[in-house]
C-alpha cells in the first residue's frame, strides 16, 4: 500500500493547520476585507453566501486540505529528508501547480490580481506549514 509508512496524525494535523490558516487569512483581522474589496463583493453578498451552504463548503474545503496533506506526505516521503528539502519541495509544488493556477485565473477568468495574490500567498503558506508538520513528525 502506498501510505503504509506515513504518520496519519501528522497528515491530520497538517490539514487542520491548513484549514485554520485559511480561516484566519480571510478573516477581517488579516486579508478578508482586502480580498472582499478586490473582488467587489458586498457585505450582503458575503452574508448571503454564509446562509447558503457555507457549512458544507467548509467541510469540503477541509477534506480538500486533507487530500493535499496526504499527497504532500507521499511526495515528501520520497523526495525530502531534511526540513530544508521539505520546504524546497513545498515551494516547488506550489510554484508548479498552485501559483500557475492562480495566474490562469487572472488570464482567463479576469480574476483580480490582488485577490489572486492573496489566494496564492495563502496557498504557499499552507504548503510550507504542511511540509513542516509532515517532515517534523
């Protein structure tokens, strides 16, 4: 089995940390207001979104983060021994997949470059945090 020698607690912890980082990132205390403004979203639109299935979207987002942590754990198991190597691999994976997706959204969906920067910087932060947790445990 592929995942026979991984630390499932580290994977779960990495997913939880990624989820919490996302909640903090888009909170009014960090980048939430700036992100909202960059997408021209009103408070009414945000409140309507919260009432229309936000709980299910949050659960889905957690499981997407868990999947990311599983894949990252698998990749790191074969490519990184030290924390420095794990962080380099996390940046490389972010650069090759997440950042390129954000740039595509700017080009094709006319997404706000500022919103894309906020989203991409969160993604990088999560990749680095997950890689640290998975590598250290």
